[in-house]
C-alpha cells in the first residue's frame, strides 16, 4: 500500500454558483484526509485534493473520487460532473513540487 494524492475537479457547463458556506464545510470535511478545497471561477467549478492509501493509482482514483464526491454531497456542494480526476503517488508529487520550486 502507498499513499496517493487524489485531485477531483467538478464543473458546471450550464452556469450556477458555488456556495461559500459549502466550500467552508468541505474544507472541514477534507481536513482529516490532509485535504484542501476551493470553488468559484468561470465556468463555475469546485475542486478538492485529499490523501488516500491504496494499492495503485487506479485504486486511489476510485477510492479518492468516491470519498470526495460523498463529502461534497454532505457539504452541500453542487453535484456537477467530475471533469478531472487524477492520482499521484505522494513521493512522486513531492519530487515534482520540489523541481517546480527550484526553478
């Protein structure tokens, strides 16, 4: 088992808004998963990144996306379709961030 960082972005193609109180509630819900969230923009969207433990990246995507979408429903975020779901093994993500910060 390895730790993965899973990113999920959901977007509306038909308009709408992201309630600020729902983003705040989502931040509280993802915190135990070393997570972060945001919302807004044009087109309207919300996103979240959490850490999950899984056998591989495919398993992390399934587990992480399911958890993010369930937490988002509890937080009151709009049930827009995911447009991006990605998983990076955390050690690889840390390497990428270190290279990006060095330049």
